[in-house]
């Protein structure tokens, strides 16, 4: 079930069957000369929708598609939030869903830079209950899609060298599988991009001139992306099933 394609009576009925929802969360940021700006939000959305296609009891919420991308701002098309804005927005999304009775909110993340601020947002939500001496009505889970069981092992097999940390062949392959008519090509020099620390946007562009970090995304193919999506979607289904049944308050 896809929330954006549902009506409110359908969601009201869904809440009588399950109190769990998965929210794809990512970023809109440069992904090198061949990666789509939407990559980090598209990957978790693609995986969540593939899991839903196999099990329509899974409810997939709207994608939170702008995140922590200040370091990519020297590349056109990047859109970022400040940490404080991001934390406040995640909190408002969570509380909106909790107000309707959702008790298990699973954030499937596609951008490593979001992790610290997502965890801070979760603490904000929990603190509101803790400071009043009340049990929280909602349980929150953060999972990076590449950390779903079996995914990193497959990625290691598919891309033993040049996977890197940004504009990776795995994330590019996932988008190529879902959107084969949007595949881009470009000359990548050097073939495997440099690595180094991440600071502000000007420093980033000086260190990583084409936007990639440590990666060779030319290794991506739609077929490899399909294999990654299949493993990730199956693992997500299993995790969501356990999470929806997990014990807790409410
Ligand atoms: Ni990415």
C-alpha cells in the first residue's frame, strides 16, 4: 500500500490491521557526472516499493527527499536543509503519523549524512514523552538500505574495487534498474575518484572535482541494480514484519 496513492478511508482501514509504516528518507544532492540528483531518496523508495509489491500489507509513506547535503552545495541542483530544520521536520512527520495511531515508524535511509540528524530527531520525539514521565506511543527505527541483511555482501561481490563512498556503483545501479530510460554516461577521470575528509561545500569541490568520492560508478548496470533491489526488498519485508510485531508500549 502506497500512502500517496491511497485515500484517507483506506488509511483509516489500514490502521485497524497494522500500526506500522515505512518512510523512505534521502537527499537531493549531486552524485557525480552520471548519478541522478535524486539517487539517495530514490534508492530507499525503490526498495520500499519493491517490498510493497510483494506484500501489499506494507504501507509506504511519502519519501522525505531533502536531507543533510550542505557539503554538496558547490554543485548545481543540490538542495539542503540545516540540521535544525531537518530534525524539526522529521519530528513533525513522526508526530503527524503518531497522531493518527501509527506506533512503528521505520525510516529507510539512503544517505549516510542523514544518520546523526535522524537519531537526534528520534531523541527529540522520545524526550517529549520522557520529560513528562510518560511512555512513548511510538517506536522509531533507522535503517540504512545498504545495511539490510545480505546487501553489503552482494555489493562486495558485484563491486570488489571502486565502490567508494559517494556516487557509488551500487546506488547508481539501483536507480538504473528502476529508471532505465534515465541512464547517463560521461567520461570519468580518474576512473576511481579520490577519497578524503568531508567539510564545507567549497572544500568538497576542491577535493572531489566531479563530485564522486572513491567510486567508479561506470561499473553500474541495471541488472546489478535489480539483484541488489531483490535482496534488499526481501530483507526489508522480513525486518518490517518483525518490527510491526515487536513489543512496546501502546
Ligand atoms: Ni548517495
